[in-house]
């Protein structure tokens, strides 16, 4: 899950480096700088409140899991290992994606 707020000028997402599961775990007030070079507020401090934060799921677990376990399977078991590893990795990644979507929904509802 990725936490972000939107820049008050360009409305693009600014990532929040925090592992909060719900809004109450964020500081009530915090500051960030917009990192987009074409934004008029680039590198200027902006003030946000915890209720400004939103969460989005990462969504890369299925592909990443299939690739990682598939490559490991290929190294250990050749072509058959690649196929089996990719299938197992995809299943593991899909479960991670589901948990990530639930976590983002829980944060946004808090």
C-alpha cells in the first residue's frame, strides 16, 4: 500500500514515507515538498493534515511474484521449473495484491 497526498497546486500525488495502517497513525499535521519540476510549488513546503492522505494499492505482487519464483524455478529445475515457479509465484503475488487492496480500502475508510 502506498500513502500519498495531492499537491495543492498541480494535484499530482506526493508520496508519504510512513507505514500507517489507518489515518490515526499519521501525524495530525505534516509538511511535504512537491517534487514535480514543472509545478509552481516545486521544492516549496506545503502543509497537510492527516485527513488529506489517501492510500492506493501497489498492484505489482502478481507479476513480481511470478517473475521472482519463475526465475528461481528455472535456475533449479530448467524449463519445467520455470513454468511451475511462475504459476506458484503468480498465486503468491495475487494473494499479496488482495491484501494490499484491503489495506488501502481500510486506510481510506478510517
